C-alpha cells in the first residue's frame, strides 16, 4: 500500500464522517462547521491531484466566504437549533424512494464506468501558469458568466429563505 493510497483512504473517511455529521447534526452551527471541515478535506484532495489553485479557491470561496455568510445568517436569526417541524405524510416515502434511486444510479455508474478508468495525468511543467490562469478567468467571466451569476442568485435566495423560515411574527413570544 502506497502512502498516497493511505492518505486518500484517511481523507475519504474524514470526508464521509464530516458529511454525515453535517446531515445528522441537530444544531445548525455545528452542521455548518462540519461542512467547513468537509470543504477543507475536499481542498486537500485537490492538492493531492496537483491542482493547488482549485484547492485555494475551495478554501477561500467555500470554506471562507460562503460559510462565514451562512454562519452569520444562522447566528443573526438565532436559528442555531429549531424546533422540529411537522412533516407531510408523503415526504418520508418520497425521500426513501429518491434515496434508493440515487443509490442504484451511483452503483450503476460505479460499475459501468469502472472499465473506462482514465488515468490522472499531472500538468505539464512547460505550461505557463499565468497564461493558464488568465485563460481560466476569461473563460469564467465570458463563457460561464450565466452559471456564475445563477449560483450567486441561488445563494441569495437560500439566505432569504432561511430568513423567512426563521422569522417570528410580530407579538410572538421570544
């Protein structure tokens, strides 16, 4: 067993554990902190794959800016732990059905695409880093501007949804 494989397996376990901790945490702040740790683990995966720029973008954009915004909204609204909401009778069966479909699809893709495994190749040392960064920035803000803006709008709507869901009516007991 090589050291890369051992590091990968340990990081995989940490990523899975933090994702499960995020899902099953009853406190919203702890859930957000588990998500930050998961983002850091994913950034280390990017470093292992030889993509330091994407790793740093992962840390600064996701673990830094977005999670600070989410924690700020959670703390501002006092939504650290909400009372359990009443669920509709059809939600649990639908969630189970969709989970089964997702598991079947993931298994199919895992075994169907396993034979086509493409080798990960390290980037060429002759590539000019500044030129490739400039090309990536131009592509992001020219070709992919719409998905970039849609993502920012989605985050804004998610924040507004959190505010609406945790807002108390006037005169309600605090």
